[in-house]
């Protein structure tokens, strides 16, 4: 089932939002120029999160605005939007740290109950979208040719799918997965992209990225022995 169809299975919509929330969603859509389908998906994500204990806790602490923005970011990414994290941050006036933290909290809440998308499917979609966005950014900076970009995305997808089949669970963050898988692919293709460039593009720290790459490499090696 397509992501859009799973999102729309929730019988919740804009009418369930407060006036303030509706205004924030409208502002986000206008700033980012996102289609109505993304708005519907973002509303579903946000309302699903808001109805969970973690959402109720943040509502009590008047802290839901960042999760509303993160819902827009996640919905756009899960449905294929390839704009960079910097674009989301600068156009929504939020820091990277706060946006990444809110995204991860929303994603982890799906591990408790799969009401919109199965947790592993959501993480996989976000990881693949992140790798595509990273590759596009490398190409724009002339770190990759168009041919190398296609090969990097292809091999990264192959490694990710193989690692998941061989036991890579969804608990590793999607950015951590993207960074670790892409580092292994870059190494194997002998491309001239530094670890620092990969970590920065993924919004992930260099040391954790290397650990993730080693874990993925071990999974793939174990399968062939």
C-alpha cells in the first residue's frame, strides 16, 4: 500500500486542529510550497502523535509547535520531497537540533503502535529519501558526476535492503542508517567524498556514522560466510 493511502486511512483531518494549529500548518505549507497531499499526511502524523502519551505530555508543557513543524518535515520527506534539511530549517525558522530531535521522537512513537505506516516501512522510506537528497547535494557541489550519483544511490539502496533482510532493525535512526550505508557505499566505490561531508549531509555525528557503517558492513559480511 502506498504511503499516501496509509496516511489517509486515519479518519482525522484539518477539522480536528485548533485555530492556532491550522494557522501554523497553513503557514508551513505556504513557506515551503508543499502540495495539499503533504498537508493531509502531515496533519495525520501530527494528530496521531498528539494523541499518544508523549504527545499529551508535550501538550501539557506547551511544546507542540516544534512537533507540528517536524510532522510537516517528515510527511514531505516520506512522500519524496528531496529538499535539504537546511531549506526546511531556514524556511521554518527552527534549529537543526530541535527539528531532528522532534522528528526522532515522532518516529519512535510509531514503534509503540503502527497506526499510519508500519514502523520499519516509515524508517526505510525516510532513509532512502535521505540518501537521495545527500547524493543530490554531493552532485550539486561537484563531488559526484551524474553517473557516479546514480551508482551511489543504487548501491546504497542495495546495501540498505540487504542489511534489513539480514537483521538491521528499525531502532537505528533513519539519518544514522543513511549515513552508515552511504559511507560504506562511498568506500566501496572509492569515491572522493569525505566522512565529514557524509556526516554533515546526514545531520549525524562522524563517530556514530562510522560505527553504523561498521555494523552494516558486518551484517553484509556475515551473510556471505
